[in-house]
């Protein structure tokens, strides 16, 4: 059984080196053949010193000049012939037993995909204005201490910063959408993972959340600013709209935006005003403001031009038809 671990990167060589150092430190599995593919999503070459490319796990670099994380992921998947594709981000480190946890989970061939939590490694304490419920802004998610199946009842999604997916299933459901996800001109666009997750679920793929499958995510100081939170929520809203345009949305809408998003924004505006009168906390004020920014992003997404959606060539497999995109409030509690 073979696993290729993909690490897409864009102009962050120092972070890639740190991620690769964690891979080199990881305990080798007994029956899982592991290789690493670093996908350089830049027009400039990426050079890695021998100490980062030698060791237990062979490392190769794939260059993908088409802009965007989704394009980089698709290039890495196309370059792989392994049974399973592992996914982490360049600003993460894997736990020392990461490959061993993967091997134990996949040994029975029971799962088509697995995922786990991301633990924050902050550079400083969070400011008092940071509201609860926005962990994903900093790149964190945790769905508890029990292994539970992914699916419609799961309170979140499979996050691409810590995932392993069967390559055969990826070919069956189609590539990551280049209409979604971050790219050089829209660094905070997202939802490529959410789109992929629901396509996997629609196709009947079997998935399991494993609390023992841990990655550590480094939080840059720039993320701990109100400007970053506002931008993140705006572009997440725009990405949600693009996603609903790809998957028919259900539930009542106003101007093409789910009605509950309007409700959250109006309640948020009220909290924002109360804070100005000293009637709510700084965190409540921020949460209220962010709900308004999220609505603004949703509306912007209605007028933003669509981008390319690729398809696998020569796979010989017809992707499954997507089901309607449903109320995502449970998802956004962990992915917002």
C-alpha cells in the first residue's frame, strides 16, 4: 500500500522546510510505502537543500504555474500513482505518529478517506476581541476525542489541511474546483475542501474522523488582526456563494443569499451597535461585525465572475451528480 503526501506551497520556502522536517522526524510505518510531493505553485523555482529531501521518505517537487491552491492540488494528484493521497498545508507539521495512525486506519481498506484535528501553535496570545466560533480563521478544527464517521450528520467537513483520500475516489469524483480556493489574487478564498467533501459523500465514499491523526498549524502574527478576520469572513462569504452556484442551494433565500445569513448579519449589526454603547463585550462586537462582512462577501460573490472548473482527462469515470447544497450553519461552526 502506497501513500503520497502532497504539500502545496506558494512563496513560503521556510514553511515548507519546517513541514518537511516534521515529516522526516515522523516514525516510519511498517507496511505503508510513503513518498512526499511538494507542489510549487509559483513561476519561480523552489530549491530545497538535501537535508530536507533525504531520509525515510523520498521527496520530489512538482511545479504548477497555473495560479491557485486547487490547481496545485490537482497537479499533485495527477503526478501521483499511489493508492492514497495525503494532504497537509505548508504551514503545518505532522505529529510524530501521523503515518502510523494512517497505516492502522487504512489497513482494513474500510475507509475511502480519513481526517483529523489541527492544533494551533500560536506565536502569541489571542487578543480579547477574538470571538468564539471562528477557530477556522486561524486554521484550527477539532471534533472531539472519539472517532466518528464523516457524512451528513457530521458537524463539519473533511479539512484539506489534514486528510488522506483514496486516489481512485479522487479520480471518480473529479478534481478540485479552480473556481474555489485561494490563489494569488484572492488569497483568502476558500471552500475547495467543502466542495470536495460533499462530492465524496455524494459518491458514497466512506470516511472517518480520527482524533489521533494530528497536525500542528502555525499561526502567523498577521492573522491575529481585525483586518485579517474581516477579510477572511468576506472572502469566505464570496466563496460560499460560488459553492452554492455549483451546488443548487436549498432553503429560503433573499437576493440569492440564504435567509439565515441575513438574520445573522442583522443580529450582528445590533450587537455591533450595542458595543458602541458599552452594552456588549469586545468579542461580541467583533462577532457582530464579522457576520456583516460575511453577508457582504455573499453578495459580492453574486456579481463576481466565475472561474474555470477543470475535469480529469482520460480517467474514464463520470463524476457523481451533486445533491443540493443545504443549510451550512453546522459546518460553519467549525469551518468559518
